C-alpha cells in the first residue's frame, strides 16, 4: 500500500452503522488540500439574500479590521457581535445534556527505562479507549512552560499596529496571526485569536517569528518535538511494532505551533472559544493555562479536561487513527468561552505540512490492515470524469498546431490543471474495507 502526496489538510468523516469511518484525502504533490465546507449564511452576498449579505459584510468588516477578537474586547463591547452567536439548537442541546463524571487518564513518562512496559500499556489504553490523555514527568520544566504561556500572551497583547504585519489569511504562510481560519465558512465565529507557526519539517527562519516570542518558540519547538518522538515510540510499541516505526514513516517530522488567545467574553453562553472539531494530524500536544475550558466527546457527553500543573494534554489525530487501522481513536473536542480571561493555550500539531510520504497503514499481530490504497478515476464523480475527458481532448486537439516542445509543455500544464480541477482535492487514497 502507498500514499501519493499524503497531506493532513482535509479528513472526511463518515458515520454509518454506528461506527465512525475515515476516508483520507490528499493532493498529487503540487497542491495543498484545503478544508471544504458549505455553510448557509456565509456565501457570496451577491446571491440576493439580505441576511446572507449582512452577515458577509459583518464578517468582512471584522476581518479587515485585523484586530481580531482582542480588538473587540479592547473596544469595550458588552454584547458579542452576531457573527459569534451559536445556532439556538446547539445551545439548547448543551443545556439539555446530562453531566458525566469521568477522569481523564494521566500517563507518567518518568523513569521509562524501568517502567516502559507499564507506560506502553497505559498509553495503549488511553489512545484506544479515549483518544485523550495527559502526560506528566515529560521532561519539559514547569518554569519553561510558564514562560511559553507568558510570551504567547505578550504577543497577543501587543498594540494592533505591531501585530498587524503578521495578520494574514494566506494558506501557505509559515508565520501568521489570524482570528478564525475558517471565518467565512463556519456557522459562527469562535472567540479566539491564533498565532500560527510552521516549525518543520523545513527549519523556520527565526527572523520570521515575532521578536517577543522568537527565542521561546524556537526552544519550545525542539523540546516538544523531542517529546513527540518519545510519544510516537510508545505508540508504536502499543501497536505491537518496533519503537521507531512511526518515526520511520515521518510522523514527528513536521510540526506547527499554534499560540491561542481566548479573551474574556461578555456573553460566553452564546458562543465558543473553539467549535467542536477533530484534529487532522497524527498527534496534538497541548499546553493550557489554569483557566480550563477544554472538553472532549466521550460516550455522547462533553468531558472537561482540567488543567494539571506541569502536565501536557495529548490527543490522537485523524491520521494516527487512520494508520493504526482504527485501534487509536481521534475524538471531537472543543473549548468553552468564559467570562474569565484571557485563557492561553499552545498546541503543537504533528503532521506533514506538504512533506509527502509513501507509507501505508500499520499491520502487526495486534491489528490487521483495514485501509487499502485505491486508484483515482474509479472514485471520481461523473461530472469530474466528464471534465477530465474534455480537457484531455483539448490537449490532443492542440498538438498538431504547435511546435513539439511547446506542445509538450502546454500539454503537461493542462494535464496538471485537469487533475487539479477535476479531483478538487478529493483524491481518495485510502478506502475503508472490511
């Protein structure tokens, strides 16, 4: 089995027969997958719908201010703008939900040389049954973690005129500040600003990082990547594989650091800090402050992840569920808004970030392969096949009228465009099988 240009940019989640199924998607190595959403009320305002037009203008006005949620709070608002308000049915569902008492697993990474089997067993149980756990004695000093939270807060509380140079919605930017990456596609905006930094696989030029957090982010990147390597070794052993298996297929190779800033919210019951979502990566390591608000979905209930001093939160991503053949679980999670703030958290996402691999899913005596590589055209929608045929015919038609070298170049370009247009970032490289 193989993967062609495997990316973590999009994971389609299917539900059927009471069991969640994943279908990974990728590009062909020249285009990054982008998340596709179709949400009523966020389309082009020229469609004629007055409510849609008003909402679009409000979103556009918020975006063009480049001040983020922090700017709204600084302006002294007492009511949150409409674009942040959750649909009433979601609020009612939360109010009607009964509480469930559950203790989030805590895995002690101390003294691995003498407790390795015990630790592997604990990691297996947490990754398989819950998908969320906290790690302690991980080797990163508590004082260092506190400084990371402090410099992240310091960046977000810089004057707007200083931060605006980093504000961007460019998909491929390595260092950028934004508020709601999916602002124009989501049902409602989240009460959060984010500093996004791609730290690997290619080394990031330190000069691209904001001066206030440049040194700490560079050091934290090395520390958290080393921790990631340790966790991937434990996860490999939990799968019944050699310790370096997941590292050998580049799981810890690429990573990004996201510094989240959740300002105090005047009406927290009407919005969310982060909407419910699954992480489209291998693994996420999260540092959160003492305020709390992180929740994950377990047995149809939202479970709080209480801050533990010095601990880091770990959750399984979609790609790790995929290559573990569903042994490990990627679960939905979210962050509540709060009148207390700002809340600071720092997430490290381990994924490829445009670094292609050609590895398949894990198979061992503990699990059998459940995903196989499949072709492209067989799974294209009919319209895509028709478009592909038309563009292919166009390529053939122009050949007699052009010089050979130029014809080859143009044909190659059109084939590339054909693939890009017809596949539309939906090339299925993994197919769920029983």
